[in-house]
């Protein structure tokens, strides 16, 4: 069975969508472990589903390379076919990117290349955008710069706050990540080919 490690930093609603999807016998992937860069609420979703967790906190290491190496060491025993950053709010160190590329993907709450970085929803609102969205991309060494796999638009409403818009984006993201992981597992998406573009 196609196996997935999910990395998170926060509430983990996208992780939960994947965990729920993976309980279906029709779903072609299984979540084998969940990792985080800090103790966070999302880890409880993994516990609810009996999935093992690990925390590799950057503060415990003296350099980004050491942290990256520890992250890879925590992921590798699971021999995942895919690693999904689902609200993992760290730039993955180059060493970990090269160990996992192209089977490391990220979700981002904007239509990349617009609004990269940690405040994508706030930046879209500040910019007066009428439309923003969600993007899933292969992780490379840049900040939200890797090849795009899929994206979905979300309209910005005039009375949107950062949290109301982010919640509507997350509704789309949860569907998009569940569909995208399934399509990668079913070989309907070829990450090697996307990464050569
Ligand atoms: C999602 O909107 C995801 O796109 C975003 O964090 C949220 C996590 O939500 N990621 C980034 O902004 C990465 N730059 P969740 O914890 O409820 O799944």
C-alpha cells in the first residue's frame, strides 16, 4: 500500500481529512506516521487514529543542517512513498529536500507564485485580491517555489477577514490534498515528470 508521512505544525485539519479518507478501503494510500516541528494540537488527530507521531524541534539542534538530518532520520524508518507538508510552517532544510525530492509536497493557501511565505491569506487581503486559492506543489529549496501540481481558486468576499477567508480556503485545501495524494498513489500524477518541467 502507498504510504504517506504527514508533517504539521498547527491544528492539523488537513491531516485529519487525510486520516479520515485513508480509513476507506477505496482510498489508495495510508498514513503511516505524523511528524511535527513542535508539540501541537494536530498531533491529537494522529493519536485518535492510532497513528505514531514524532516531534523534531529545530531548537534542539545547533544548525539547520543538523535539524534537517534529524528530520530525515525520523521520516526514513517509515519508508514513505510520499511526504506531505500539511501546514508545516518551516522551510525544509536543503539537505532534507534533496533526500526526499520529488516525493515531498506542500500545500499553500494562495495561488502560487502569488503570495508565498507564512502570511499568504493576509497578503492576498492586503493586496485587494478578488480571487486567491490553494496550491499543492513539489517542495524545492526555495520558499513556496517548487513545481505546481494542482491549484484551486477561492473568491475573496468584500467582508472577508483573514480567518473567514482562510477557513474557506481550507475547505478547498482539504478536498484538494485528499484528491491529490490519491492521484499520486494511483500514478495519475507523475511527480518526476512535473519536477522536470
Ligand atoms: C493550511 O491552510 C496550509 O495551506 C497552510 O497552513 C494551513 C494549515 O491548516 N500552510 C502554509 O501557510 C504554509 N506556508 P491545518 O493545520 O488546519 O491543516
